[in-house]
């Protein structure tokens, strides 16, 4: 996997919607673009294991507000809608007129909001969702997530130690693809950087956003005119095989589907070669 020091040399901070947002934009002369949208509580570095494999495309990724190397305002009322505003503004600022989207977890929800909008200033050719809560009724939140969303959230956040974070994060991976101690330490360091320790209870409000906007965001997928793919780690206790089953029940089979039996919530970290190969196969089928 690419070292964080190498990754950080690929991007930099830009002013987007009045906020300092970390943007990585490479291969700008390529004809087609992939927009990559990360999940919670991590950041765009999640895409590093598949970055090189996608190098035939222009690649644009941002650390959303409150995440990674971007600004982490506090107090602040975070919302999926604001994150969608920032992502769309980054695409427009980059001069991109058409893109494919690859999203994961929290990023799936941000992309659903983007898909639900009208005039974006750019077009979307395809969307590929990795494990995420596309349907609030199938999102089996961890106990710690439920506590963070409760009125006790700020207190729980203060009491969250690295050990507790490690245990929670570890639990969503597959049995044979757990993160290493060094990887856990890196994520903990980045989460806490820039005064970001508050992010757990500040950003967990996306779970309420999902319930409030359920119909809008499900309809956004159903009404999308491009192709949709699901690449999903079935072992994931949060958004695994049960989420895919619900997708088929509500929307029918996606245009492209891959399910990985022993892979958890982070397929791009746990099985990067498979994800890259399957995603490129999906893109190869675009007309």
C-alpha cells in the first residue's frame, strides 16, 4: 500500500465553498474521470491501494469536511447535503464535465444526494457503490455508533480511547483481512489531527440524514439513467449481504454485482486487487 507520505504529495488544500478541503487530482490529461468518495470515519487515503490500478483515468478524490486532512470545524452542524455541496463544487472547480463515481460507506450516501439533484454542472456516467447504508433499515449500526448519536454522544466521544476505536474498527473487517497495528495507529492519528477528535459525535448525524431522506435517496438510484454497480463485502456486519438483498428487493439487480464472501466493510482495503479488477471490468462495459 502507498505510504501516507507519498499519498500526501499527490494532493493539497484548496478553498472549496469557503472551507479548506484536501483535494487529490491526478492524470488530468486523461479522457475519462473517476470521482472517488470516501467513507466514515476514514479519508481519501482509503483509495490508495487501488490508485495505481486506476491510473488510466483522471482521478479526483477529496477529504470531506471534518475528515482526514481537510478542515474540521467545531462546533459545526455537519450534513450530507453540505458534503454533497463540497464534492460537487470540487468537481466543477476542477473543470470536469463528466465522470464516473466510486463511493464507499458515508460516501455512498453523499453520492445518493448528488444523484438526486438536478443541474450539477457536470454529468455522471456511472456509479459504483462499495459497502454502505443505501437503505437505513438495513444499516446495522454498531453499538458505539448508536451511543454517539444519542444525547450521550459528546461524553462517549471524550471517553473513546484508541483501544476502543481499534476494537470497533477491527470488528467490521473480514476474518482474514484485519488491519495491522500500524494501519490502526495511522487512522487514529489522522482522525485526531487538526482538532478532529470531535468528529465521531459531530459526523455520526448522517444516520439521521439517511432516515429523513430515505425516499429521496432510494429514488435517486432507481431514477438514475446511467449504470450502477455494487461491489460488496458480504461478511460486513454493518452493510453486508443483507444490504445487497434489500437492494434487489427494492430496485432489482444492479447492472453489475460482485459479492466477496470473506471480506468485510472495506473491500478496497481488504481485497484491493479484486476490487480494482472488478471495477475496471464494470467500466469496460460502459457504452
